[in-house]
C-alpha cells in the first residue's frame, strides 16, 4: 500500500476508533469495509454489508449516528449506478436525524456529524485517487 493510502487509512481509523472507544467494536468492521473502498473494491454487496453494519450499530447497538457517515461517504464514492447511489446518500443523512430524534437527541448535531464524516471519507479517498493518478508516471519504485 502506498503512503497516500496509508495516510487515509490512519485518518479513517482515527474516526472509527472514536466509536470503538465508545464501546462499539463493530466500527472496526465498518473501517474494514471502508478500506476496501479505498482499494477500489466497490460492489453493491459491499454497500449492503456496510449498511447492515452501520444501521445495526446505530439502531440496535445505540451507537452515535455519526457512524452512518461512513455509509454516506461510500455511497458518494460508488461508480456503479452512480446516480442511484448518490441519491441515497442524503437519505442516509436524513435517517441519522430520524434515528436521533427517536432517541430524543439533537437532530442537527447528528445531521452535521454524518455530513462531515461522509465528506471526509469521500474527500480523502478521492484526493488519494487523484494524487496517485498524477504521481503514477513519476513513481519509479518497485
């Protein structure tokens, strides 16, 4: 794995570690799925796995809805059926607000957290892809 990807994995691991420290080890599986996305393994079944993981964590496990940002970011990264996936990302954000409202929490905070995490996931992954594309001709290593 190249340095650019390692840096993104470290940042994503830091985001996921917040949930692990809060008592949700399922965040490690969510991180694993996100790393596969970073490695360009982007299939519909992987999205389904991530959706099951994050919604199980939030609805059943009571984890902060911010973890849904990993799913929303993955939806923004999906190339296959891009329009469909990107249309679903706002619904993930809206579901975070609904879940948090049902818990009696601050829906604005939940929405902001999901949007920020999804933009970090999307932005860093795309940045690495672009950096690798630009730097590839200059790479002389093994």
